[in-house]
């Protein structure tokens, strides 16, 4: 069995990258050959004898919009050259101008562009115009990609509904939620001094801070109504408006902007509560990580993935209401009984969504595609593929 995974990253610390890392690990464990068309690949995959990295370098190109097009052109040229050697191609959204057998949808630009909180609706400037162009291009290109795939994998029920709204046939959509490593993310205690965070009650927030999509502004407004608690914000805040907003709201002394952190598992063990009132979220991987860590979680109904947590999550009726959010935070911080109930339910829900279970469902979908063609997925390849160099560089577009 020879498959190709086409995605920008196969690494830890990146939601889509981690999903593809786990798929690759599961396929390699079965003895399959896996071609990795990506800009970044985890060393653990490169160490495997049956993994081939086709390096697609795009970092020197200006803007993400241009980089994505260059990536898609380079990936398409490689796939078209080697298609006869491959049993199956799995792309991730629009990342390749060549058709894939399976395409995984981690984000639906058509849904985000309809949001009243899309960047263009809040910022009528050059940056807002760029975000509008990016979303419009993403909307068209995703539809083009999904309509050419045999199956489209949605990472949540929310994403499935959004795909159907864009015109994708429901019978071609498979829902496979993201997973979590319950051994990496688990309940425990951490030295707050070692982590560089204060003592006292800690509320944790994590997400991208350059756009309003993650809804940190409402969290900051809510903190004005929360006493005796510090907000920890994980995410790159350089150039972000939120540090200034915290100062204007009078909560700067109780807000710590921690930047990008690789020790999220430890930070979750140190925190008392996780807040995630995202305005649009296909399937928040960080939600499952917080659940596995046994944290009480407050999220919004717009966050895909909350359906996986059941009673392990408080879902806000109105994520734009800072008073409702503050009331919920105060209630959970003040009630050990309710917090304990949420912790137990969240941990149980996370245990049912392991990376191994997720990867197995992807491989089952691949087997379904091959079965339709009358080709068994268990048969070993008869010979080494021609692309079987340890690391290649994709051809210029």
C-alpha cells in the first residue's frame, strides 16, 4: 500500500499537522509506504524506513496566499508525475491542484466569511481587504478540491453541516473528529513558579491573537467582572491589539500574555479553568487537550468539538455576552463540586477520542476507497516506489 499525505506540516504543536502525523504513524505501523508532501515533517517520521519526505519549500514567498498557491502547484506536479505509483492520495483542504481520493476539511472558508466577525467586517483597511481576498479564494478553491474527492472527511459535525451548505453531497462526507494523547495531557500538578505563572486562581485561554475569531476581547471584558483570578493567554501577541485592550479595561495586572508555548500540557495542569468562547471553530483540538487534562471548560456553541465533551463542558448561550461568561467563570471557580463533576466528565470524554482511534478511522476510509476499486488495502507493495528517496525537493512550479 502506497499513500501520499499532502499538507503543509506533519508536526506536533499544529492541529492539522498533528492529525496527519498520527495518520502517517498508523499507516507506517501497517507496513505501508507513505509519501509526505509537506514543508515541515516531524523527525520521528523521517526516521522510518518506509517514509519519504517530498519537501515543498515556500517560506521565502511573500504572504500566505501566495505561499499556498506555490505549495499547491509544486504538490500537483509531484502527484501527477507519480500518480501511477500511488494507491491513494489524501489532501487537506486546498493544498494541491491535482485531485485527491480523500480530502480532509479542517476549516470551511465559506462558513467563516459569512460570520459577522470576519476580519473584513471589523477592519475596512488593507489588512481587512487581504483577509477578504484570502477567504474568497479559500472558499472557491476548497469547493474545487472537495468536489473532486471520493470522500471528504469533516473534523466535526459542524464542519459536515457547513460542507453540505456549500454543495458537497452528504453521502460523500465522513465525520472523523480530531484526537488527543491522554498520556501527554492528563490531570496533575505543576510548579507555577517554574512555569512563570502566578499563584492564585488561574483561567487559561489559548489561540491565535491576530484576528477576532477566537474572541479574546469578550474574555478580557469578562475578566473585569471576575475577582481574584488571573487570565493566562497563550498565543503570539506581537502586533495584537489585546494587550492594549487589557490595559484599557483595567485588567492588565491580572492578565499574563505568555506568547507561544510548547509546554501546554504543563500549563493546563497548573490552571483551574479553560475558556474557549471562539466565534468560529471547526474542531478545537485544544478543547480535547483541556478535557484530557481534566480542566473545567467553558466554550461557545460556535466551537465545533463541544459535542464530543458532553457534560464535560459548559456551552455559552451567547459568546458575545461578557457578563454571562464572567458569571460562569465565577460560578465554576467558586464551586469545587461542579468543577469536579466537569473534570471527571471531560476526562472520560477525552478518553474516547484517542489519536489511535482517529487514525484507524482514516485508514478504514482509505480501505473503503480501495475496495470500491477492487483493490485490497492489506496487500503489501510488490516493489519499492520510484520516489523512494529519503528526502526529495518538489519540482519548481
